[in-house]
C-alpha cells in the first residue's frame, strides 16, 4: 500500500512530501527518494530520527528506544517504523526526545567518580 507523507524539517526549515510504501521503513523509503533526514543507529534504539506525529498512524513494533507512552503521546522513530496511513510528521530536537525518554534515569543523585580509588569531581 502507498501512503502520502509530509515532513516539516524544523532544523533545515524545509517541507518534504513523498509517497512511500507501507512495507518499508519510513526513513528508508524517504532516502530512496533523495530526502535527507537525521538518523544514527537505524535500529530504533536512539532518538536521532525522532518525529512528532501530527496526524496519521504508524506501526512501531520494532522500535526499542521510545517508550509506549511516548509513542502514544505522538512521537515516532522513523528508522524502524512503517506507515499505516497518510502521515504528517515534524522533526524533533534529538536531545529533547532523549531527555523525555531517558532523562528520568539520570541525575537523580550526585554520583561519585573514582580514579585509582580517589574521588574525582566532574562538572
């Protein structure tokens, strides 16, 4: 099945539109058409390709780096997602999505770093 996709690339201040196949990863389909978007791992484990889903449905069953709750809030990792309908997406700041996904696990308490058994202070 073919779906129409529209992506607002906030960082590059561009709009991309393309028709993609539902049986291919979204990122892969767009790359084959010359659309250059951010990515890193291509495995759905990082947040470099994170998008905000303004409208449409995706299959993200292979995505590991984005919680189900963030997916339900309208975020997607397009390197490991399939279109299930026409889509309207918007690029996100990778650090913002990373913080939403993993931020609660860091900086809960001061960590003590040791080198040769002596504590080290890090900024």
